[in-house]
């Protein structure tokens, strides 16, 4: 065990931790996308809202995982996920739907925003740790 730690510490190019939170947002974005099929057909605005917001969440989460290479100190894609989660919470009131879809939309919005905050925290922590290591 100590040999593995010393090997990791001696190689500064190896990132000992990875930000797995965006993968959760990929799944949550997919659920938002799928929720559009759970809403009644008469709610045209809700369909497009859930379709586009789900795509944005999945794209931003995948961009976060791609940008997380350890060399980027400015990875703001998780902030897009936070904004999309907040939009889902706001759009419950602005784009009305049936109560069941509204509850699911609010729960997914809160989850996406919370996971986005965790992802931003991990990215910030890793960027500050990298700055400390390099001087």
C-alpha cells in the first residue's frame, strides 16, 4: 500500500482522484429527457422545455468529464448544470404541467443543481490542490 502511495506521489502527472459527479448528471439529464414522454400530449411547452433542458444537462455533464483532465483550472461546465437545474425548478411555475410531472421535474431540478454544486466543489478543490503542488 505504501509503495502505491509513494509511486503516486512521485508522479505529478497522475491525478489521484476523478470527478464522478458529472456522470450522475448525465443520468439525471437523460431522466429529464425521458420525463418529456411522461407528460401529457397537450402540454407542448413542457415537452420542449424538458427535451432541451435534458440535452443541455447531458451535454454540459459530458463536457465536464471531458474537460476534467487535470490540466484545466477553469472548468465551468458544471455551472451550466447548476443553471439548468435551477431552470427546471423555476420552470415548474412558468411552464405549467400536470402535478406528477411538476413534482418529478422539481425533484430532478434540485438533484441536478445539487450534483452540479458537488462537481464545482470537486473541481475547485482539485485546482487549488494542483496550485499548491506546483508552487
